[in-house]
C-alpha cells in the first residue's frame, strides 16, 4: 500500500512538474514574444534603424547638394552670358548713339554757324567800292541761299557778306590766323581789312574776330607770363633776352628783369641774345639747329652742306625737309614760303634760280638765332 501510494504520489508529482514545465515554456514564449514586440516598438530600435539608414540619406543629401551646386554654376554662367550679351547690346547702342550724336553735333555746329549772323547782311548795289556781279554765292556751302547781291573778293570769287562772315568765323574757330578763300585750287589770303569791309562786320563781330585773332596768334609773338607775378608781358626788343616786368618793378619798388628764355630772374650783364647767367639756360631750338645733320636733296642737284632742319625765317618755327621735290617749303605755322637752301623768300629766290636748281647765293649757314615775327610784319598783314 505504501509503495502503491508512493507510486501514485510520484506519478501525480511528475504530472504536476510536466504541467509546470509546459506552463513555464508557454510563459517564456509569451514573454519572448512580448519582448520582441517591445523591442520592435522601442526608440532604441528606431535609433538603430536610423543609424543604419543615415549613411544612405547623407549620400542622397550630398548628391542633391552637388546637383544644386552644378545647377547654381550653370545659372551663374547663363547670367554671365546674358550680361555679356547685354553689355554688347549697350555698347552697340552707345556706338550708334555716338554716331548719331556726332552727326547731330555737326548739324548743330552748322546750325550755329548759320545763326551766327541771325539778321542777313546785304550789300548796297549802289556802293561804288564794290564789284557787284550776277553770280552764285561761292561760299554758301550750306545752301542757305542768302538774298544779298553778290560781290567779288580780291581773288575774283563772288560772296555775300553773311556767307563770308560765316566762312571766316569757321576758320578762326579752327585756330587759323589767316583768312583763305574756300574755293578749291584758290589759296589767296585775304587781309583782315578786306574781310572786315566785305563781310560788313558789326562792332560785336569785329570784337570777336580780333579777340580770336589775338588768341590764335599769341604763340607766334613774344608774349609770355612773368615768372614773378604771372602777368602777361610782351617783349618789344626782339634781340634782347633781358625783359623788364613793370608790375613786379612797381610791387617790389626796384627794377625787376627776367630771362625770356629760361623764365627766371635775370642774372648777368645785358643785353644778350644767347642766354643769361642762370644755370642750364639755353635755347633747345638752337641746340637742334646746331646739331642736326646735313641733308642731300633727291631732286635738287648740286646742293651740299644744307642742314636738315631750319627755322622759318619769319616766325622761327622749326621745319624739316623730306629731301623730295623742290627746295621750297611753306611754314606750317605762319605759311611763309621760303627756300630751304638760302632761306630767302620764295619769290626773291626764284628771281635768280629755278625750283630744282642751286641758289645763286649758295647755301645759307646754320642759324644761330631764332627769328621772331615782329609787330611790323603783323601790321603789314593785318592792315
């Protein structure tokens, strides 16, 4: 009985252990499943998944940034091209505008010239000092058709007072000091007296013409600024470099002299024609005349030892012969025509020799002084 009861109890315990073991396994399985659910929904696992996916996302972001940078570069290049094209269009428009402006400027200058004498001046057909002709106005380059009778200038060309005024005004505005006929192949120079009479200049026009003539010719004459007071000084003695300034003499209460050549206060004895005693006082033009080489004419035969540079015998402007053609030159500043060999006026030289012949008086020596246009020469032309 004891053993049988004992077996029954052992069997019952074994069944209970099996039941507990089965329940335990079920509970472990249940806990494991719950743990899996918890881990699946937990932030830690999300972070782990994010850590796994982050390199891929970063790569995508970097790729996107590279694409955006490339797009930005392309956009900048396109903007630069558009700017270049726009600049080109602006420059083309500006060039066209400048061309139009230049054309309009010329038209405006012509208009001002035509309006320079707003009230047309007319010749008196009964004036005995005029040669009235029934011809075309040969200085009416703008085709204004002035209604005044026509009169002949000394060169034989017909003009009206208004067209003559406008033509001579244009020459003065261009810096010229001589009035020359505007017809082709006519190089006749008109004196100011003739222009004044034939153009019927008004008092205002005479003031304008004479002021322009002075301004255009001041470089031809000995007019300079005193180094002491900067006032305008005119040299009366063209052979003396020592010049007195009356303004400085009055202000300083003593005679004030300066050198016309180096424009410093005079030092040394006077009068002198070469230099003062100031250091480095010398005439550069004289140095050029002294050191220039001799030349040989290509078309004038039998002339040797002629300097290649000469000073105009009338105004002193330095000129160089190009060795070709004849031996005569016309000064670019005062228009004096002279022989480059003997330095005489063209008409005087031609009395004894031809254009391509040696001069009867031979070759003039090198010049040791610079000629200056004197007031009497100016007065002869002016009046």
